[in-house]
C-alpha cells in the first residue's frame, strides 16, 4: 500500500501519454501568456506612449516651449488621466520639477528620463512566468519519475528477480517520456524571454521618443546652471555698484 499522495501521482502518470499532454499544456500556457500580456499590458502601454508623443508633436512649431506652456493645463489633464501607473507616477514627479520662467515658459531641473521609471512591467511579467514554467516542468518530471519508480518496484515485487530486467526496461521507457515536460518548460521559458526582450526594446524606443519630445518643450535648468546664472547676475550688479561709487557728484562752490 502506498500513501495517498504517491497513489495519486501513480494514477495520474499511469497513462503513457500523460507527460506529453502536460508538456503540450505547458507550451499552450506559454502561448496564452504571450497573447494575454500583449492584449492587456503591452498594447495599452504602447498606445499610451504613442498618444502622449503625438500630443507633444502637435506643439511643434516656431516656439514649442511657449506652446507647451500655454497648453500645459490641457496637457496635464490628459497626462494625469487614466494612464499606465508607471507613466502617471512619472508625470507627477516630472510635473513637480517644472517652474515658470520670466518669459512665460516652463523650466525643469531634471530630464524626463530621470523622472520616469522604465515601464517594463509587461516584459517583467513574461520573465517571471518564464522562470515559473521551468520550475513547473521540473516538478512534473520529478513526479513522473516517482510514479515510474513506484510502478517498477511493484513489478519487481510481483514478478521477483525474473522480472527485474523487464521492470527496469519499463522504468527507463516510462521515465524517458516524463522528461518532455521539462523540455516543454525550457522551450516555453525561452519563447517568453525572447518575446519579453522584443517588447522591452519596443517600449524603450517609444519612451525615448516621448522623453525627447518632452525635453524639447521645456527649458532645462539644473541647480548648477541656476547657481551660475545667479552668480553672473550678482557679479554684474557688483560691477555696476562699484562703477557708480567711483563717480561722485561734485558739489558747487560758493563764490
């Protein structure tokens, strides 16, 4: 008599095609994850980045910085709406760094790429599943080997020493088919990682285009540059004061 867990494993893997069916299920799961992630994560994120870039592209003209400042209320509303969480948080951080200049434009102390985190959620989801598929394939393989060993031991006990060779041959034949689940897990993992890499490259290209447009709509004013400008202004003021101090009005003399 076997324990309930071993009995269940033996009953599941007793069919010769059980491992092949599970291997097919693992590959089907990988394909399903690709379509699910593409429809619910990758496509919405890509479309959102594209819409934001198109909105900024419409401001391109003789003075995109002034056009951006004049349309900032509408842009802020559209960028802060129902957006991807990473983009929404990034825009909130970038918006907090904007300041109005004396000529009515907007200046930022950081580049857009420094405010926005990489929106690689869809790729990271597929990579997480890629690691899990390998583990699933290995677990099923080990369960199949346990089932094959249990059946081989039972056959040896029933047939005695005469049936040992037959039992070992059956064990090897059954155990060999169980490795298809590990192969399917590794293949599924490879496919998911390739798709994740391709989608990450696409998102990075859309992000780079959006960041370049956004940086072109504001004036870059890091703290170091502001300090240098202030020092230059102070230097001009000191020079002007020193010049005015040297020129003293001459009091008229009384005859």
